[in-house]
C-alpha cells in the first residue's frame, strides 16, 4: 500500500500539470489531471488511516463518510465538481470557464483534505 506522502507527491504533480494544461488550452487533459489530484489527495487521507481503496466507488464512499465525520457538507460539493471534471475527460462537454472554475474547487478540496 502506498504511503500518504507518495499520494501527496502525486497530488502536487497532477495539480501542477493541470495548471500547465489550462495555460496551453488543453482543457480535456487538464480535467483529468484535476481529477487525478482529487483521487490522490483522498488516497493520501485513506493511507494515513490505513484504509485501502481500490475503486472509484470506494473513493466516493470514503468522501461521503469523511464529510459526515468532519461535519463538512462542502466536501461533497467540491468532490462532485471534481467528478464532473473526470467525466469531462471522456465527454469534453464543459466549457473552458467551467474547467477553470471546477479546477479551483479541486484546489479548495485539496486544501481541506491536506490536514486531515
């Protein structure tokens, strides 16, 4: 099982790459990098707790549980926007403005989960 710091490194890498892709105008690839940053930060939290997650479903269930545990419904909203970015990678239906805005939501989610 990967360590929390390994997932945190991935998170930083994916956020950096997402920003670079946004600057280049590649919003589809940026969408997936933002999702990758989201999955990595969630897995960092699970690694700290020695919880092993191996599926998208597991990530969703963990975020739902974490939102209840922390009494923070905002986690669900931010995670939902990250999930839309993941779907955008396959569908390419979000506008550039939406990708940028939802990417900011991912950064907020990362900030919230970084100290969890």
